[in-house]
């Protein structure tokens, strides 16, 4: 992190400048056996493409509210940073009817249809795969995002003091997200090069911080585990060893 970093998008830019090759997010889904590892550079590329999709295809503007109806997943982390890049408020688990646009997983499509604005659906299949049959009324993220630009520049400056994240009934500015993430990293003892494993969901600040923001702020990385309760006996210990985990939170 640099002293001038005031938003999560700033943190990502600093991480990219410092060491683009290091791991940032390693994702496991113990229900499917999926493992995906994204370096800072690869993650930042996904964020840039998604931010371009938001700004150019979905016409999102700073101050818009996006209902993010996705589980803890590497693609959810991408959307969180893309929203920060554009200046869109990411409302995690928020009411679709109150949002300007909605991003949904396969299990929340019915709730997402309450949004009268743009709707994007993610299949959450391994390797970022698309829906076999796109859901009616939704843009298939996996179809649209690959053609987006690899670099992103916002049309308007992002205000670090504007609301950037809503979760569990609390709204935070971009600057508050950064401050909280730094405080959490210090409390956890997570520093540069640290590797945090978590199975927390993304529906609370604690889950979002452990699963993304604290590691990003500290110059560390996260091993994000979905459906961790389904891990095979002895599998967690092996994962901790093989992934060189330095800290775990449950």
C-alpha cells in the first residue's frame, strides 16, 4: 500500500506496481473440486475488463448502486474491485428492486429480476464458464467480458469519500474500506507476503475483509474456500501446507 491509496482500486494499482506476479486470490470450491489461482496481474486484468463492461456496456456511473448477489467467489472479488474502479456502490446481498443494476449468480436469478435496470448473470462454473443456456433478461458475464479492454480509465474521478460498499446494513466509503482493511490486517498480524485462508461467506464485513480486503491492503494474499465444510478428511491440513498458508480464520 502507498500513502496515497484511498480506495480499494488504489490498493490494487499499488499491488500491481509492486509485484504483479505474486498470487493474490486462490479460490477453492470443495463442492466441485475447482481450484483457481490468480496473480495480481491476472486479477487486475479481470477487474479492468469488468470495469470496462460496467462503464461502457452497462452505462454505470459514479454513485449508482449495484446489487451484488454472489457468494464468496473469485469472480465476486473481481466485481467488488471493478465497482470501486468505476465509483459504483457495491451493495452485497442488497435488494435488487432498490438497485440501478444487479449482478447475480445462478441461485439468485429470481431475486435479481426485481431490478428494473441492467442485469448480469454469472454461471460461477469452473474456469469462468458461461451458462449452457443464458437466463432470460440477463447478460451472460462470461460471454461479454472477454472482449472488453485490458486497461481501464474512469470517465470521472472516483471520490474516496463517497459510499463504495454496503454490507450487512452498513455503508462504507472507499476510504473507510481501506482504513478498516488495514486495521483488520494489523489485528490479524497479516503483513506483506502473508497468506490468509478463510472459509467465511461474503455477507458480512468480516467475511469480505478476511476474503479480500485485508490481504489486499497488507500486501498479502488470500486462499478463499467455498463449501469448506465439504473438504475431505485431512484435506484442510494438506491445503494449508501446500498453499503455504500463514494464517487461518473461520
